């Protein structure tokens, strides 16, 4: 079978084949995700923030959207307050210039940020992670190498972190499921810490000392005996000394030193002992002088 001129048609000219859909440029898509805000689709502006799912945002755009109370897109529906985002501290790339923003091929353009530990560019070709506890950004390869020697400590700022604080930036579908689980873990941990703080405050309020009151003497056996302090011990010793002095003044032997004391009225003294003094009844009406010159009978 031929046509005019003796040409033979090919199969693709006779059979209509279903056209394949246009494939996305993976490199362009990757670069767009790492250089543009997920919320506004514009270039990232510092300060840069991330959500719990690892997507990148311009912090200013998130604040404006929350203040205007506009509905979030489906990709950022979980961002409901500033607690749901974390500001990042990426390391600038010294090789990045203004020409890299507009000119040059994707393979030759430099990324604006790098890993401070091993120097990999944060362009999407290598997996990067960020710590929710401190906001430091580094490559996943560097974190795995350092984690064996320094566990649960940020290699850049030395801040402690836990497993749920490691967020993969712009991860795949499997990473998104893992980031959702970690986000729920952080939310539960935050709620438990709030409950612990409230309980600690209540305990502090109950433990506050009351105003000092004067001690009241109690004869009940169920009264609680407090441990004496240094000041109370000194007061007790002084009180014992005062009581001892009072008891000493009441001693019967010291009563004899008083002016109103009389031997004749002393019930403990014998009659012979009493006869030695002029107060005795036998010495009252005598005419001779006393043997002691205490009561002479001369004019």
C-alpha cells in the first residue's frame, strides 16, 4: 500500500496513540518548595519558620494571616496559633549571591543556606532536619553521625532535645505521617507540663507559712509537740533560771535572813535553841542582863 510518490506510511502515522500527560519538572518543583513560602507562594523572607509537618513559611505572613483571622489553606490547616510554628536559625551560604536568585540553571545555582556541620547546601537534594526545641537546622546525615557520641543534645547550640523534636523539612508522604505523630506527642507533652505547673503552684500556695501567733498552753494529750528551735531553747533556759531564782527565794533557810523572821515562831527550832535569844518567853521579864550585850539593862 502506497501513496503518491511511492511513499510508505509508518505505524505512528496510521494509529493514533494516547498522549502521555505532561510530567512535572522535579527539580523546579523541589526548588520551589525550598525557596517559597507555603502560605503565600512567594519567596521566603527572614525570619523563616516551620510548622509541625516540616513545611517552610515566612513568619511575617503567618502572623498577618492569624491577625486577619483568614482561613488557612489545606496544607497549613493545622496552624491555628503561634504555638504551632517554630522560628528557624539556618546557616547562610557564603557562596550564595544575588545572581543566584534569578540567573543561572537549577543545577548551577547555589542554595541560600547550608549545613553548618558538613557544608551541604539546603536545596532539597539532601534531607535536612530542624529541632523544634531550639530551631537549629542541619542535614540529617550530620545529625545521625553526631548522635552516636552526643545523644539528645543539639550539636550547634548544645540545647537538649527529645525524639519528637526532630522535624524533617519538606519530607515525603511517609515523613508526613511520622511528623503528624510527633506533633501530637509534643501537644500531649505540653498539656502535661501545664498540669504539672498548676499542681506545683497549688502546693506552693498551701505551703506558705501563716502569720506567727502567740503560743497557747494546751493540756490535751493530742496536742502536737513542735521541735524547739535555737531561739526557743534560749528562752526556755532563761525561764528555768528565773523559776530557779524564785524557788531559791522561797527556801526556808533564806527566810531567816528577812527582818520579820522570829526564832520563837519557827516550828522547826528546838526549845533549847530558842532560849538563847531574847525573844524567848523566859527572857522577857528577867531583871539581869542578857549574856550577849544585845539588850543591856543600864541607863
